[in-house]
C-alpha cells in the first residue's frame, strides 16, 4: 500500500499519464506543472494563467479519474499559478502568441483573425489548395472547398468529414489561405473546436462574452476543425449554435471538419446537426492507390530526395493507413540513405521499412479477400472479377465487397475496379444488401449448401486470418 505522499503523487502522475496519453502528459504536466497532495487537497501548480485555464478546462475529469484510481477517492482540487515554476513550455505551445497551439501530434493549429491584416499567424505557414493532392476519393470535397473560398456563402455551411489524415485539415487551411489572399475586406478565423471551447470558457469566467461574441459572430468566414470534440459540451454547444445562427442569417460562411457524419454526431444535439445537414456535407475517403502514389511523389519532391518509381510504388502499396504513414516512411528512407551513404533502392526500402510495415499490422488486401471468398464457396479465382450475374457468383461478390469495406482502407472506387471494373455505387449497393442480410439473419444457398450469413462471414474471416 502506498502511504508516502511523494509515492502517492508519483503513482498519481503515472495514472494521469495513462488517462491523457504520454505525449499530452509531457506537454501539459511535465517539468512546468507541480502536483502536491496535502491532506484532502490536491494542488495543481502551473507557471502561468494560460496553463491554469487550459488544464482546468480540459483535464479536470482526467485528474479526478486518476485520483479515484490511485487513492480510491477524489480530493478537492486547487489550481494556482506558481511564478517559481519554469516557463519554457509556453514558447513550445504558443510560439509567439497564445492562440497558436501545438498539439501533441505536432500539428500547429493557428487562429487567423484577419484575412488581410498582419498578425502572428504569419509565423506558421498554412497549407494551400496548390499542395493538395486530388484524387477520386476527395474530388467532391476539394471542389466544394474551392467554391466556398471563391464564393463565400454559396454552400453554407460546409462540413467535410472522414477518418484521420485524409486531408480535412488541409482543405480547411486552404480555404483560410485563399481568404487571406483575397483582395476584399473578408475576414476569416480558423481554429479547432478545442480552442473555441477554451476561449469561450475564458470569456465566460472573465466576463468577456461581449468581446468574444463580437469576434466570432462578426467574421466573414468561420472555420472550425475537429467538431467532434464538442460532443457533450452543452454550454459551448449552445454558444456555437447561436454563433452559427447569426452567421447563417447574415450570409457569412461556415466551414467545419469532423471525423464522423452529422448523423453519427448525435451528442452535438439535433439543432446543430440539422443545420449541418442543411448545407453541403462531403465525405473524404482514405486515398486509393493512385492518390497515395501521387502523395508519395509530392512528398519526395518536397524533401528533395531521389526516390525511384519502384520504391514509390512499394511505399504506396504497403502503407495504406494514412498520409502521415507515407510521410514517416519517406523521412526514414531519407535518414537511412544519408546514414549509409547509399542511394535509395527497393531492397534498401524493404529492409528500412520492414519494421514500420509490420508495426502497422497485417495488411489485408483486396486479393486476399478475393482468394478467401473463392476458397470458401468453391469458386474459380477469376469469378468475382467476371461479368457473371448468377447468384452463385454475385452473392459471394457482394460479400467480398462488404468484407473489403470492413477489413481494408481501399476506397469505394478501388474496390469496384478490383471486382470487375464496377462503379462505386455498386459497392455501396452491395454493402447495403449484406447489411440487410445480417439484419434479417438471412440464409444463402451457395456451394451446394445453405449458409447462415453470419456463419458464411466467419468462415471467410477465418481464411483471412490464416493468411
């Protein structure tokens, strides 16, 4: 049993690191934040007011949970500014200004109060449409973003959603960059939902609501990233809803990004989700092979490193999770090449990236799914790519498409092309058909026997697992 206060605090810090993640813990609770337990009070000492407001607004629940795990109870929490604590983290978190916050992933989220004026955001280079790699999976979102930048208010609001690292933030930054370069007097603000929450709470506690509302309700373009962060934050959602209504009523442009569709963001409340659905909603799918290949080529040019086409193809085909993986792979290849004094070749890439590819987990490819489905249902290898429409082939083909959506990050177009040059709408139709089968606990007559749909899927997935 831990009885010494020093040991208790050490255990508490470990528990807190588990709650918030190691990177965020080091960023906010590292050398600049002090935890001290005195009887029934836990004091959280911080170097400045910014730290105090941020930690109190964003980590109170995690601190309380860590206390419950460590102590079996939650002491009173006391937040205070201690000028004796070192202040170096402030420059890392706020490079020159408190509204440019570097998140643990290393991405700096800036706020751009003016599209044309001089401000601290010039310290941080925002992405532009010119550096965005277009592809089948993002073309609608890209076209919509350009339209919004060119004609604010025409598509209102614009919501771009999709999984991590598919280009949502890049497009939002592209809209801000275009607004900043416009010759008119258009003002644009870009910030994360986490920042919006923090600034609102600061204004609420400091009686600065009128100034806060003038700033965000008087802007020409309001761009809000990571909207899902607001789920369940009732006070902030009420404020955002009023802000949205004001801007929509005055024809000002709203742009949002989230990791889910409006229908899946129930905790935002029906009022806000219906307003999101009333505008332009665009999903970005993970990039298909052609887009990944173009991303790799662009990154190689930006790094000024010579990557042969065979190696570019290898990277794009083996690392399919997200663009940050591709960037990490090229950085590793560049470092390996410089360390060994050798040019980048395919054998060197296979060796240098072997661990990275293994760590990303076993990659299930479309060919693996095709092979497993054909083996389970006794079909010829080329059957699923043929034009045959008999249910003995079409039903396994639908299952294969459904499994491809579940087990791979392949885009709809990529799946359709693989299974006989079919359209993405065919893949969507197949997915819905299999979903209905599962909901109805349907049975299928295949390979001279009757299969329950759940059993059929389990059999194919066992073959996939066996490799």
